[in-house]
């Protein structure tokens, strides 16, 4: 599994499970390790995954907000 697939897996998990999202907000590194299971990754790779997940979640939130704002002007 490459980094992009790992990011997608974590994003999918935290967006569908509020407790996983809360855990990610509190301790993103531990949450990523937990969600990815027994994959042995160094801290640099885990940090890249955390940043990718944060970016993806932010983009998803922004697009949702933009859709709601756009709906106000119809």
C-alpha cells in the first residue's frame, strides 16, 4: 500500500467514525498507527500521512461549506 492509499484509508475511517475523528484530533500519530494496523512505518512516513489526512479533511470541509454558501444564492 502506498502513502496515497494509506491517506485515503485513514480519511475514510475518520470521516465515517466520529470517535476515530476525535482520536485523530487528539493524537493523530497514534490514530494513524491504529487505523493502519500492523504496517511498519517510520515516523517520517507517518507524519506525511497525518499531514495528508489533515489536508484532505480540510478540503472536504471547505467544499462542503462552499456548497452550502452557493445554495444560499439560488
